[in-house]
C-alpha cells in the first residue's frame, strides 16, 4: 500500500530574496536612467530555502540544514520558514546573502546583491540529520554549506537517494549521487572545468548531451539531468541520453524553476520512483510553476501566521494552485469523483476539462467517503494510490481530497470557475451546483464514453478465469 509522501532533507545555502515591482514612465532628468514609480516590495525564501518550501508544498515533511546568523536577513528568513519546514542551523560567518530584483512589467531591470555570509562549520545536529535522512537534496549555492558537510553527504550518497543541484561557484557533487541537476549553462561550465578546457559560447542539444556524459563520468554520478528551460531536460546515465520534453510552452518568470525541478525530482526519488519518472515529473512541475507565475505568485512570498495543517496534505497544494492561477487572471477548472479504477472514460473527461481552463484540480473522495457511497468492498484502490495515479496525468495540475459525501467544503476553498462533470449527470441537479454558481462559477457537462465504468471493469475482472500456471 502506498504511504504518504516520504520525508526529505534539504541541505544547502539559504538566501533571502526581495522583489520590487514598479512601472517606468520616464527617464531621470539628471541621467539617462529609468525612474521606477509606485514600487511594491515582496520578500520570499531563496536558494535552498526556496527548494525546501517547494518540496514541502508537495505535501511531504521537509527539514532544511542551512547556515543562518544573528543579522536581520536571517531573522526575516526564519519568520518566512516558520511552520513550513524544520530547521537545523549551522553558524554563519557574516550577514545572510540576499538579492533584490527590480522588475518592470514583470521583467527584471536590475538586481542588487547584499551579504556574503558563508557556512562556518558543521554541527553534530546537522551531521545527525544527514545520517538519519531517508533521502537528501543538496541545493548548493556556492556558500559552503555542502562543503563543510561533504564527508557526511558522501556517506549518505552511498546509503540513500541523494539529488545534487550544483552551482558553478560550489564544489563538485560527491561520488555516487543518484541524480545531479545542472542547467545547460551550468553543465557546460562545469564540464569544461572538469576537462580543464575553455567554455564555448553555444549550448545546443548535442553540446548538452556531451556535457552530461562528461559530468556523469567526472562526478561518478548515477545520472545527470541537464535542464533546458522551456525545452525540458536531457537525462544521461553516460552514453545515449533521454530527452524529456516540456508538455507545453510556458511563458513567464523562470526564477526558481530550477529549484522546483530539483525539489520535485528529489521528492520522487524519496518516494521510490525511478530516475526517469522523477525527471519527467520534475519537467512537468517546473513547466507548471513558470506558467502559474513562479516565485512571484508562490504561497511562500509572505510569512504565514502559523502552521497550516493543509500544508501537509494534498489538499493544501490544490488550494494554493487555485489561488495562484486565480491571482494571475487564469481560469480554475475542477472535476471530482472516486476514480477508483482509472479508465478511458475518466481520462477523456479530465483531458476535456483541462482544455477549458488554465489548471485542472481533481477533487477525490477519501476512502471513507467511497465506502459510504459504494459499499464496504470499495474502494478497490486506496486513496494514496488513487492520488498518485491522478497526479501522474499530464492534464492534472493538483489533487484535493474530501471526506464528506459531496465536495462542497473543498469547492468552497477552491472556488473554481468551472466545475466539470460527465454527461451522465445531464438530467440530475447536482447538489453542489448552487454553491458553484454562488461565486459566479459554472457547472459544465462533458460527453461521457459509453461502456466505461469502474463497476463494469471490476465485474469483468472477477469473471475472467485465472491463468496462473498455464
């Protein structure tokens, strides 16, 4: 039986990031520089702290090992992380590094970097956290957290799945990492460094494949996934690579997409997935992340008042996804059901529903809810497995769970613009219809494929003679 998402330990350099959003209508009278008016400021975790928050948003327990100090930036970051991830702190040599982006019409105009704090030394608490971890993500931003814990990380790589997101100013991953996740530019620079050669200006697919192959051997890594921006990722175990394309073209702020990729891949490996599956899921997650606004619309932009139980459940991700898409002016679509044995009728409905909006959230009956509706012999497939299968569908952006007989409570949190149902409900007034219409939403029926049903599949399977021993 599939359990809840596995815990993940994130080790790396945390940053504090700020964005200043404004508009430019004129140049300054004393110099030919743009004047940014009406600035609006936001703050968020950055670096390894962003990766940890993104992994926690997937519903898994996350602990972050990072260096923090007594400076105001470190205090602000602690507040932003409170209730989201566990913290194991290393001593910091100076003020925490922070970066401030000035954006106009969503595009960066200028970036300011402050602070040069670095991890000073390892602690017993950090070493113990690594020794006890079931899976590790190293988010290296070149500020020595991975360096002071290198021996402990090397021991972990021999024992558990370890994902390493490298940085040009950091050290090479330890030998035996399950997956390294450099960008194309990083992979090229790191591969040329490993070969003691000068970097070349162009990074085409052939070059990325060569770089990945070199890094697999130079780092003694099990695999390297070179992220290619909007084109997806190139996965290499050494030799012929596997291209994992993006499902769609996503235009938007790509800041943080690498952290989203690494956090998703590390989480999948923690759950026991194959590397190929982890990379495919990571490509899809990073694409959705950029399409939904990236760091600018992420829920970690402001400090929470306290722990929210939904953050540890799939429903928390569904609610945040709906909020991000709505804030960006998109259309939120929701569909619901037991989805006990996922069949072609389900898939056709979900694919059609996704095409009507900018995200699709599936509302799933819990095991207890299914038993009340279908009888003691159902569900055939437990809740955790049903969620995992639905999340694997390209057309599904998030999954929420409801324990009641009908999904009104969950719908009230999601407030979808469209509530999608199969055409077999055409002559039925849905109990949730009035609720959806109360905020201006619309119930939409989609054609249902005849002859497809969970009950029918289960009955046919029960009648099929066993073939064991034949």
